[in-house]
C-alpha cells in the first residue's frame, strides 16, 4: 500500500510541475495580449509617446516577451520572485503578508465549515426523506442560489451599520486579542462558510445515500450492526472519495477565489492583489499569484486522492 | 434683540456654513442675509449656529482613520508618479511644496518664503529657513533643484513631464535661493508649483518607500494596496500643526462598503461617496457631508473634423443640463457652459451663460446638417464617470425630435487608449487643473495633445501665448474670459455640468474646510483637522 501511495505522489508531482509550467506560460502570454502595458497604464491619460518610451526603457519592458518570461522563471526557480513593475517593490514583500492573511481566512473557514457541513450532510442522508432532511436541503439550495455578495452586504447592514456589533471592514492588522479576532473574522468567515458548506453538504448527502443503498450495507444491517456503526464504519469510508474531492474543490476556492469577500470587507488578501496586478499588467506579480493558486489547487486535489485511496478498501488492494 | 428667525431652512444653514468654509467674514455673511431678507438682528444667532460646525478650539491627539476610493499595487509615495487621490493624500501628508493653493483658489507660499519674477520668465524662490526633513537633514536649494529637475527625466515616468518641460534651467544660487528659468514667460508658475507632483524631496532620493519629506507626518507603515500609517511630525515647521497624533489612510473601493464602514463607526471619513448614498448619510445623526465643486467634468466630445458644424451646434441645444444634474448626478453638480474653467477657478467667466435646452432649435440645426433619420454612433463607457447616464438622457431627447443616436457602451479597460480622442462622438472625463493656461494648452490649442474635438483657431493660440506671460491680472482676466466664450461657442466639447465631490465624515472631525483643488481639503485634510473626543 505504501509503495502504491509513494508512486501516486511521485506521479502527481511530475504532473504538477508540468501543469505549473504550462499555466505560467499561458498566463504570461495571455496577459501579454491584453491592450497596453505597465508603462501606458501607470501613465494613464498622461501617456505621451516620449513618456511611455522612457518608462518602458527604465522598466526593461522593451526586452522580447520570451526573454522576460525566462528571466522571471529562472528567478522563481532560484527563489528570487523579482520586483513588481508597478512600484518596484520586492514581490515577496508584496505577497508575503497578504498570502498569510488569505491562508488565515481559509484555515479558519475550513475549521468551521468542514465539520459543520459533514455533520449536516451525513445526518440528512441517514434521515433521508424526514422533515429534518427537507429543511437542510431547502436551506442549502437556498444558500447556493443567493450570491455571496448579497449575504455579505446584508450581514454588514444588519450587524455593522444598525446593530454596531461588528466592524464593517476587516482590520486584520489590528488584532490584539481573541475577542478582536472573533469580531474581525465573524462576518467574512460566516459568509464563506455558507458558500462552501452548501456544496459539501449536497455532495456528502448524495454520496452517503448511494452507499447506504448498497448490498454490503444491507448485509451489515442484517448482521445486526448498530446504526452508527453501519454509517460510520461501512458506508462512510466508501463514500469518502467524492466527499474529499468536493472538499478539495471548495477549499481551493478559498485560496484564490474570494475576491468578492475581500472587496466587501476590504480584507487584504491575495485575490485582490492579483486583480490589481492584472489591471496594471504587472507580469511578475500576476505570474507569482497564478503559480500560488495553481499549486494550492494541485496540492489539495492530490491530498484528496490520497485520502480516497487510503480510506477505500478496494482502491487500497 | 431677538433670536427668532422665520423662513430659515436647513439649506440656508448649509449655505451659510459653506460660505464660512470658503472663508467668508462676518460682514460677508450679514450681506448675504440682508440679501435673503433676514433681519440683521438675527444674524448673530445664525452665525453662531452655522459656524459651530467649522469653528471651535482645536484639540490635539487622536488617531484619524480615512478611506479613499482606490488603492492597488501601483500605490506610490513618489510624488512624480502619484496618480490618484490616495497617492495625493499620502504625498500631502509626508511632503511640502513650494506653494500651495488656499481655500479661495489663490496660491500661498509654503516651503518658499518668496517667489518673485519681473518678467514671468526668470523666477527666484527664496526658501523658508529652519525647515528640516524627517531624518533631521535641513532643507536646501539642492533638494528643490533635484525635486523639480527629475520630472524632465523620462525614466522617472513623471505624470507632469509635459508641464515640467517648460523648466529651461533650475539652479541653486545659494543654499536658500533657487532660480527657475522658463522656456517662455509664464505668470502661472506659483499655481504650477502647487501641484501635488512638485512636492519637494531630498536631493538624490531613489527609494521613495520611506516617504522622507518635510511634511506634517512621518511614515510608520506603507503597504501598497493595503494601507499607510503615519505619525505626527513633532518637529513640523508650521507651529501648532498637525493636531492629530496619527493618521491611517487606506482605500475601500466598493462604494457601499465605504459608506457602511463610516456609518458603522470604523472610519472617520469616507472620500468621494456615490451621490446615491448622500441621502443615507444625511439622514443619520453624527454624520455630515463636505461638498466641493472642484471642476471635474464629464463631457461629450464631437470631433469637428468628422461632423458638420450645424450638428455640433444642434447638440449643444439638445443637452438638458438641468436633467443631467438632477438625474445623472443626483443633484450633485453645478451647471456647465461648455468650457473647462469651472466656478472653482478664479478665472471662471461668470457672464457666460449655459445654452438653454431647446429641442426645436436643435431640430432646426439637425435639419440643416441633414442628419435626421441617420443612425449616429455615440461611444460611452463607465470609464468616464456618469457618461452612460448622460448618453441615455441625450439619446432620449434626440429620439423626441427624430434624431437617432446609436449609443454604444464599451468596456472601461482600454477606453482611454482605444476610443477617447479617436471616435467621432465620444465621452471624456477631465480632472481639474490649476490654471486656464494648462486647460487650454492641454485641451484646446491647435497643437494640444488632448484636443478632444480637434478645435483649431490661430486666434485662440495667439491669445493663449499672450496671456501666459502676462503679469497684469485685469488684462489677463479679459483675455481668459474671451477664450472661454470662444470654446463655448466654437469647440465641439459639450460640458453640461461640473461634478460636485461629496466626502462623508463623522461630526467628530472638526476643522475640515473646502478647497477648490479637490475634496478632502485639497488632499491635505490630515494636516488641518482635529478630532473631538
């Protein structure tokens, strides 16, 4: 079994490196196709031909695209992320804190959302068809259908503007105590929990119901296994594959896709940084963000596959 | 003496308050009240009430938090590259310039003690003594020479390289005197040096992320796209300023989130709020608006080289300026008369009246031009503020008289390089500039880089040159008045309104006056305001 997993990880690592190369290459050249470059965008309306030419020269934008790509790629591999075109600061400085903020938000959301969603998914599957199941289903479908900006804005209006219990924006730099942290993270985390749990609940419920219908679960029932043993020992391990994959997808969204939450709560994370970078055509910054998102996704998917194999007796051999 | 006042409404309060903010004296106010029929005896009561918002004794201390509207990885503390309100606010807090525009639009001396010239071509600036940088070094003329000359270096990427191009020679005469020789006479130099880009930085600075200047605050933290925190400069050369201990500035890009943060008490000031939110802010106690019309405008440009002159004239009568102000701008605007010099500028021509909305007259011109029945494309975009709403209003007015305007809405990204100045009929958006000379050279001279309607007049060009070097103010006013009339009548740029900026703030913030340069007291509020405990 161990060699099986070792081989899988090695294979995944190989694929991951190839994927990262392709993604960074694709991102680089599609960004290059956008109209304008950093020089014209920084100068904005003041972009006279002489001014643009001067700034391009100073920023080394006149080098051929392929040279700039390899320059960036070589630096990245050797651990030098380079400098931002837009403000000449080290990319590592620009990304560092914001990446930590993003991870923090993702981690807190995961800790709350995953147990919450799994519990609801499994219990509603077991109590299939009951009133409880129907309520959970209606609520999750409701949450999936309402866009997150509506949930977030409504929460801000109620809890920040009218009740004044919570701050309207997240000053993550000003957290000095646990109660500060709870106040700052309450609304972003709850909103994100809604968004990611809804998918996980639906997926868990469907997967568990499917395995509960299989002959071996019926066998366990006939053998006189208790209800909880039947679900947790016999049904769940076999349903875990699709569930962890749904989890991985939802969590990878937390790393790169929370732009709306970052905007509404003015949360200084990495998604907004990448959007800004695209707007200023700041290639080294875009590249680095893209690689981070891509790597995060690949890592989560690989972990999900490994868990699926370990948990499933048939895949284990 | 009685304090009972009749016929006095909230809007009158606002008018008086505004007058006080603009620097009106007690006597001016009494005149204003006499004109509106209020008994003089009641004057003191009104003055007392309205001025409580602006007057009072400054208190020191406190942490002031304000939010602007845009911030990104391109945020900079390099004054030459500063490109939006967020950068300007930070530069105004860290640095000083030679001159600064006061509340009535007149340049005052800041780091310069004197700025003199006999012929408007060779200027001598005498620097203030005893001014030191945050790192303790003294301000010298070498710094001024460096700070001004660097705009001429293309690799700096200065936003005002075009304006700086007129600096023929800048040299230090002695440690506290600088001589500035211009390519040609320009009486506006005191206005020009007050631009945020001409902040004085230390000789030889290459790393601007430290923000070392002579300004009211020293830099504590600066994270582009996130926030900046500054501490009071204990050795600031202006006595008694700043009042606050520290100043935090960041941006909340989302309009609603910015207003919510203010109403939730997380920040003291939300800059440039959307007109849709002004009612909400006004209805809450503990918050108020500070409005100023600084001359920003969104205009409809009809290229004279691609359209018939009768069509252009017709369009000027088809613009319902009042409706644009009341619907597109939701009341936050001052009526425009198709020329760029707004009432915020001392050279504004108040005698030049805006053209009436007159569909019949417009139709008459359109018939002459033979354009009725054709489909005429008009390019609009969110890139120019309110342009989409304005286009709808003009389109509806045209439809009523049989003019078929085909309004095409295009994306903001790339608008300025792809459509602006290029499409036959399109919208533009122009930020306020300090002087008529800059407006005219940039937008209306025959060789102007942004000649939005391709207006060309040798007479106009001649007048522009003549007024530029003129130190005689009366004569200068006359020439600029006539030039405004020429633009209004002959150019193809329709300027229906000057947009009013509204900053929303907590009533705890005191001492925030309006400034014709921009909102947030011309970006330098942090230096002047104080926080009531």
